C-alpha cells in the first residue's frame, strides 16, 4: 500500500509523540517533516535524528521545504489561535488538516463515534482530550435513551499540561461541551477540566454524568462497555475504572438543568474512566495527550486508506 506523506506542526509533547506513533505503528502514513518555532526544542532534535525534514520557522518554513509539495496531510499540534492561521495558509494548497487544537474550524471527529467510510472534509477537529475520552460514553448512552444533560470532569496531571493546554482552557470547555451535544447526542453539555498537581502525577481520570430518560440499565451498561472496547482498539489504556452507576431521579429529588429546567423523571448515569498512556514518548500518566495522538493517528490512517482506494 502506498504511504501518504505527513507533516506535523508543533514540536512539543503532542507533536513528538504523534511522530513516534506514525513511525512505529502506521503502515499507511509516512512522517516526513516536523515544524516548530523553537530551534532548541527536543521534538525537532528527535525528528532530525530520525531523518525528517525540520524547520524552526513555523508555517512559513514548511512552505519552503522541498518535501512540501508531496505532503498530503498535516497534523496541527499547536494552539487554537495558531490553527486559524495555519488553516488559512494551507487551505490554499489543498492540504488535509487534522487539528489537535480546540480551534474547531472543521467538523468534530471522535473515531469510535463518527469516523465513517465516506469522503473526509479538508479540515477535521479532534475536539479535546476530554472530548475524545467522554463523548463516546455519552454517545453510548444516547444510543439507548434520550440524554437531556451530560456533564464531564476531566482530571489530568498538572505535569502533563503544557503551555498549549494551559492557553486553551477556555476553548477546551467550550469545544468539549459542544461535542457532547453534537456528537454525544446530549441536549445540553458541560465540561470541566482539573489540573491536579499531585506527586507522583495521577493518570487521566474522567467522570461522565448523564441525566437521561428511564431505560434498561442492562442495555445502557452493555452499550457503554461495547463503546469502551471500540475505543480500546486505538487507545489500549482506556478503561472503565468501576462499574457503571445508576440513580433514579424523581419525586423529592429533582435536578435543575441549566437553561433546560427541572429534570424529575429518569436516570442519572455515572461513569468513571481512566486513560493510561502508551509511553511512546510521553509518560504513562499523560493519557490526556496519548488519547489525542492515538485518535489523530486513527483519523490520519483513515484518510490514507481513502486516498489509496481512490488511486
């Protein structure tokens, strides 16, 4: 199978981990260029040691590389603000963009939920780490019964939150909440992120709360467990931390949903997740970053497969 040539913008933790994943795991993608802005970044040094073309001149430097004309897909692991500029520049060249920032210019993609076999848009957005971990669970509940409200709390190690993550906190909450609604099927979504400074660093933990219409708890549990197995196909460290919990809502214990009013007849579903990283470049506790690079790799390979079919 012909390998599709790829470049990564962003030589930080996410970009470097993604490069190693492509090099060691992909039969359909060939990583040929790493783009950064810090000439002393470890990511650029590793890329050079692996024979990649590199530049510390950002997007302008990418355009000047000899390899640029042959690159079909570009992964953006920078920031939401920078991605708007990168999209405008690369759009003129027709490059496929996989956006690992919360910019949300293109449609959301969570591989286990909506990565189909049709034509992919030119720019797709990987939501957020919290979205990749929790949207599948909300979608699994929505497949069984109506979800009126979904709230997620993503707790990550402070040491795994780099400058990009910290500068994108507002975009994280907005983008994740939107994905809970648009992909997860919730009428209303809310997202919270917690940077935990504990030492030793904690693994990524995600808590998902759904307020939904009454339905078979066995069916909801089965749907969630099947979805977890789907995610584990590309994120092996993704798992349920404990059994799915159910609590009836009604009578003297109604819950007020922001902008929707009182919820007083149905179920509260609570799901506890843990995401352990694969350790390709990042430490195992950085599951928040690993789930993003793993999902992005899945999307890139899906794009490469479609290009090969069309050839």
